[in-house]
C-alpha cells in the first residue's frame, strides 16, 4: 500500500542579497517585488516577462533579505538553516571591500549549505571564469550576472533558480523515500531469508532424524530375518561337527588298535586279532564314514561361508554414514543389500540380478545408497505380495540390473507386482504418502530414496509402471559430479 502523499508545502522563495552597496539591495527588492512599491522599470520587466495580463512582481512572493558583507551573508545562511527556513538562492556581489570577495563568500557558504543556488554579480573582471571555476569547481548552482543589471534577467534568474532549488529538494525527498523503502524491503527480505534458513536447517535436521529412524527400523526388522538366516547354517555346522567328532573317536580307536602291528619287532597279526579288528571296523561302518565325512566337512565349510557372507554384508549395509562420497562397486553394494534382506524377498519372489561387470566405481554415500535399494526391494516385495497373496505357492520376480549409460550409472529395480495406480503416481515420492495399512508402511521409503538420489548424489529417480504387470524404478547416478552439473544447467 502506498503512503498518503504529504500535504504540499508553500514553495521556498527566500532570497539573500549579499552586496556592500545599500542602493543595490533596494534595487533587488524592487525588482523582486519584495517592497510595497514597484517601479516603472519593474512594470516594464513584468510586461516583458509575462505580458500585460501576467502577475505583478509584487505577487511573485519572493522574500528578500540583505547582508552587507560576505561574513554576514554566511551568518544569515547558517541562521536560516538553523531555523529550518533555508534560502533558496543568493545574489552575491563580486567586490565587497574590506571583507571576503564574492568567490570566497560563495565557497564558504557552499561549505555550510551546498544546496544554495547562487548568482554572482560582477562589473569588473576581477576573476576570470577559469579562476572562478578553479576555486569553486564546475557547478550547475552558479550563474553570472553582469552589471548593470537587466531587470528581466534578474527576475528570470530568480524564478529559474528558486524553481531549481525546489526541484532539488523534491528529488532528494524522493530519493530519501526510495532509500527508506529499499531499506525496509531489504530488512523484510533479510528477515524472510533468516526465517527460511532456520526452516531449512530445521527441515534438514528432521530429515536426518527421519532417515536415521527409518534405518534403525529397517535394521531392527532385518535383524530377525538375519538371525534366522544365520541360525540355519549354524545348526547344521553344529550337527556336522558333532558327527565328525563321533566319527573321529571310532576312527582313532581303529587306528590305535593298528599301532602294535607297526612296531619293529611286531609279530604278524593272529587270526583272533584279525577277527576282532574286522568286528571293530564293521561296527564303525568305515564305508559310510568315508562317504559322509567329506560331505559333512564340505557342508560345514559352505555354512561357514554363508555366515561369513551375511556378516560381511551386514557390515557393508550398515556402513557408518560417511559425509564424503567414496567410489564404490555398485554391483557389490546391491549384492550385500540383497543378502542382508534375504528373508524380505525369498518367500515372495525369485531374485534375478543382471549386473554390468564393466561398471566403473561410482561416487556414493554407501550406507544411504544401500538404504535406497532396500526400500525399493521391500516395496517390490509388498507389490508382489498384493498380487500373489502372502501364502501363495507361486512367487513373483524381482530383477535388479545395472548398466553404464555414458556418464551415468543406471540401476533398475523391476518387480512383477501390482503396478502403481494412476491416482497415486504423482504422490509416491511425497513424505508420508502410503497406500499400505498401519504397521506395514509409513510412506517414508520413496521420499528418502528421492532425497538421497537427487539431492545427495545429483542423480535422478523415476519409474515406469503398468497395472497388473509391475513397476520398474530407475535410478541414475553421475559417474562424475560434473555430469550432474551439466544436466542441471
Ligand atoms: N514397486 C511398487 N509397486 C507398487 N506400488 C508402489 C511400489 N513402490 C511404491 N509404491 C507405492 O508408493 C507408496 C509410497 O511408497 P514408500 O516406499 O514411500 O512408502 P511405503 O512403502 O508405503 O512405507 P515405508 O516405505 O515408509 O515403509 C506405497 O505406499 C505404494 O502405494
Ligand atoms: Mg516403502
């Protein structure tokens, strides 16, 4: 809203005449209509200026003050300023012995009040124009009036310079107003900017907490599955080791009974000894042991390898969040995430991986990237469960593939699930948007995936979907941060 326009002030028509000659003051007062009487010359001047129907000089409204010396002139200017009624212009005589001359007076007055418009009156060539400029500087506030005065010239100068002073004040007020408005706006903008910064900081903090909470939740969920995954091999490693332990007791007993035969002075085995040995060997079922022991050891080693793989994957999955990106093998990171999440998918889907082995290391925040893959895989499992039902014998398919596309690494997570209904498509990346029941989804997974891929990695995430056929999420991460910058440009 604009401020109401201030009430117009009467124009300032105050003029100061500085001259050591009293008669000159009277002349100025007559010309400028400040005295009661007007002269014939003045009437002529008015007629010349305004025509016969023009205003009389007496109605021009000039207020004329006099100073007989430069110093007195300066004092009057200062006093007028202090009273808040400054002069608009001054006529200054060039020669005013014994005091300051006109140029000196003007210089001193301008030092006190630079707005004053000045006409310097001269009959002599005391100063050349160049000398005057050298002292006073180039100025549009200075005019020269040669004596003897031409009345019309004086009147016109007074009118023009008083008007010029008025315009100067108006411009200054206008500029001051503009500056004040700019200051106000700047302050308002600074306030808004500060509020925005605070809000952004709060949002970042909340987002971080949210991401952390989701990670903790999924780790908690995964922990039960991982316990199961580790429990199965641990059990058969235990069983197999106990079997090998028992077999060793029998085998060592047989080997021990052969010891006497190996002594240097040993007698050949008797028939009774051989019969007993055969009985012992038959009891131990050497043939069975020869077949089963290598199997048990191989199976145990396989189990140990599986446990080791799960532990390694867990370690990689819950990668301590580094603030710096590090080049990582995306295929390996995805593999680890799938291992950790085995129990999430293995009952609902066949998992197919199609990794591009030539994919170069990709600058990544590993912990956050893994979280994104996990979120997408869990979503895929839910979408498949909704198609095949939770206890169906038939499974769906989840395919994870990677490939290099120019300066980008591309990861696709495809599922044979429900597809995303039309009405949800525009909203799935919104925080807290979910179509899942209480306890199954909170609507954070894709919002976090979007924040991690787009904001943290300068990448893109989008999807292709068909109802009844399934959905593919496509993630693209720049191999060089410069690629993202070019795309953004
Ligand atoms: N692969 C998919 N197939 C079908 N719909 C999907 C798929 N992925 C996501 N959606 C839809 O997008 C919504 C939002 O997904 P998002 O992962 O953000 O949240 P959520 O899975 O519901 O909950 P959260 O991930 O927090 O446990 C889902 O509720 C679902 O409707
Ligand atoms: Mg989800």
